[in-house]
C-alpha cells in the first residue's frame, strides 16, 4: 500500500504538469468544480505558437463542457460505478513484487543501481498486481463505450462553442490538443490500468463517430435531450451503432 500510494502521488504530480484542467480526464468526481492550470495552458500555447488568450478561452470552453456533462444527474454516477467496479476488480499478487525485486540486475541502470529500482516501481503492471482479473476483462467494453461517449460529446460541444468564441484558431487548437492526447507515457498507462479509462485514438474516433451519427439522425438538440434521460450511457454494441442507442433511449 505504501508503494502504491507513492506511485499514485507521483502520477498525480506528473499529470498536473500536463493537463489543462480538471476535466482533461473524464473522471467523475463527487465534488463538481472548474479548475484550470494556468502554467500548463500557457506553456502549451507557446510550444504550439498559439495566441495565449485564444488558448485560455478554448480550455475554459472545454472545462465548462466537462462540468456541464458531469452535472447530468445520472451520467456521473453511472460512469463512476463502472470505474469503481474496475478498480475493485483487481486481484493483487503480493508475490509479484518480490519476484520482480529478485530479478533486478544492479548493473542494468549503468552506474546508478537506483535507476533500475525506479524503473521497476514505475511499472504499473507490477504495482497493480501484474494481471487483470476476468471481471475487469468482461467490464472493459462497457467502460470503453461510456468513456468514448463522454469524450465524444465533450469534443463535439467544445468544437461547436469554441468556433464561436475563439474564432479561427479553435480548430487548430483542437487538432494540437488531440495530437497531444495520442502521446502516451507511463502516467497515462498507469491511469488506464488503474481506472480503466482509455483515451487512445481509437476511443476518440469511436466517440466522435457515435455523436456525429446521433446528430445526423435526430439533430443536436435531440442528442442533448437523449443524454439527459436515465440510463443513457451507450453499451459496447450501441457505441458502434447509434441507431440502436437512439431506439433504446427514446423508448424509456
């Protein structure tokens, strides 16, 4: 538990240097608020040669969109229950840590043996128990579908709003941010393994296609209404077939 606590603390500290705000990761929380990390936003704007005021407006639009989506009464607890079920599905293997420690080659890190030790404890597979449980494997499609829908809807709202309030830079900012999403590191892997929240290109594309499919069939206002209905998170089958989702939710 101590090593897990240190690893999670390190992960959160690293993420705080990369994310723009609280809703960069679609993680439902009991306390709803808007949080922005100014240094990260301004640094990203400088790296991509984006006017800082436009970048700040875009991030604010994203944060407010995430805030409003998780304000939907049933959606936040629905996704939270899936995340909790994933975290609760771990079957820790205390022997895995001992086996890995016994296999450390003190010379593998060159002249610094501590580097080898740090590499071992940076491995989420080790700290999270080395193997996924059957329950987690069975749950992952449902969790993937829910996350894809939330991300897809958030991006759709941000794209629609940002073009109006940010102007011509909005699409360039959105593309730069989505490229950054595709760059994964150890902390992204840790989040994925711990919470089951995956944000790769395939997930983003699935969410975008789902939302666009719903809008094409029933319009944007109907999309918002349907999402507000109870039990409206799509299933693994529905995320690929928006028509099935529309039929089920409309019947409730």
